[in-house]
C-alpha cells in the first residue's frame, strides 16, 4: 500500500490552506469575497482529485466530490463567517 499525501483526504485542506495564504498575501481580496474564493478553490481541488482517482466518474461520484470540495473550502474560512449576517 502506497503511503503519501492524498488530495482527497487531509491533503486537500493542506493544499487549500497554502493556496489561500498565497492568494490572500499576494492580492487584495475584500473580506466579502474571501469565503467565496475559498469555496471555489476547494471545489476546483475536488475536481482535480476526482480526475486523478477516477478516470470515468459517474454523476454520484461527481456530486460527492463537489460537496467535499465545498465543505473543505467552507471550513477553511469557517462556516460561521459564511452564515454570519452583515448589517
């Protein structure tokens, strides 16, 4: 069995954290857009993971990976921050 960093498990959150730190450190991203950038990148990483693991995915697997990517991105910024009302 191969031991290594897998994109679909813990690796996605590590890669996402590094990418977010690079983007937020290099570009001016407003606080309003930070959660959406994180969710978008999380879903992009899920699509990359999907096609590295499954060559011909079905719809159920695609939805599963996209939901996993959404949740990875949402937890990167905190679910509370995404649902908090701004007045």
